[in-house]
C-alpha cells in the first residue's frame, strides 16, 4: 500500500513538473519611448511617445500621428503590413502600412448604421474585431464593405481588454476570460484573478496580475504559473513564444518553452 501511494505521489508530482513552462532570459534592449507596444516577426520595435506612434526598424524610424483623433487607445500588430490603430474618443480606426502610412480610416460615427465601439483589433482579410457597446456584442466587421460579417450574442459584462488573431477573439471581463471564433460562436471561458491583463499569440496566452504571472498553453483547460523575475513592468508583449517586458528603459526578452 505504501509503495502504491509513493508511486501515485511520484507520478502526480512528475505530471505537474512536466506541465511547467520553462523561461530563459535571452537579451535586453534599450528603449526610450513612453509606452512599449510590441515587436513584429521582423524584430522591429513599436512604441508611443506624446501620442505619436513609432516604428523602430534598425537605424530607421517611422511615425504616425493625428492630433485631431485624440489619444491613441490601442495598437494591434497582428499584421505588420496592416497595423490597426484605435482612437476610442473619436470612435475611429486607422489602418497603416509597414512604413506607418495611412491605408484606410473608419469613423464609426459617420458610416451608415453607425455604432459606438469600445475595442477594435485586427481580423482576417479586410476585417476588424470590434466590440459594439450599443448592442453589447462582439462583431467581425468588414471595413471595405462597412458590413458586419458575424456577431456574438449580447454580452452583459464590461469588457476590460480585447485581443485577437485571424480566427479567434478573447474578451477579458472582471473575473473571466472568454473567447469566440470568427463565426461569433462562444468557445470557452477561463477564470482569471483580479487586476488581470494578458497578451496572446497563436492561441498561447500569457497574463499577470499585481503579484504573479500565469500562462494558458494551447488547448489547455486552465492557467498555470509562469516563473518570471520581473513583476512591476510598464508594458509587455508576446510574439512567437517570446515574452517581452518593458521596465527601467529596457526591454527584456524571455524565450518560453510551452511544449514542456
């Protein structure tokens, strides 16, 4: 009996150990902008200073700004050739190219069947994931035809944060993280701690509260702890299983190994 108990405890401990995600600090890079937005697959850095959006490409720097649009609320780098800039105060999305030249501008107040939106991120093809606060629903919106392709059922909770890729969209609420597919169908929900924020890349999710980091591996059923030494960071970003942390005018790049 004691041997069976010992073996059971050993296998449980081994399984928990196998689920841990290893991290390795690879490098740190000086960064002088006020806000760190992210890094694309070509290793170009993006940030914001005095409400101007910057791209740092080696020795070259590009920028975009429009003071008439108010504060830049969020940036989505999912497609570095079509970057989504959202200006909540003016209910407007601007799409810029890889040199931050404007491609398209969508003012949701002036279009037919206008809508007030609270979040906007990149979708597939010429679409945006938008959260319509008039109807309290997530919509996949084609910005060329100005039509809604798919939408969810009404969501009667405040949406704190929205992240997306071409096929899925995650909505952070006060105590849970929900995600939906591109047809507007609810997929799953995960409990999260208070004061939570997260980033996702290719269905891998890393998040933090004020005290700890956690990770949701692809196809996992729950978050697990993630050991990161820095906790008080200004901004963070996840790309290609690399976690970038901005603190003390440096960006620290940690390599994750979620397949452990």
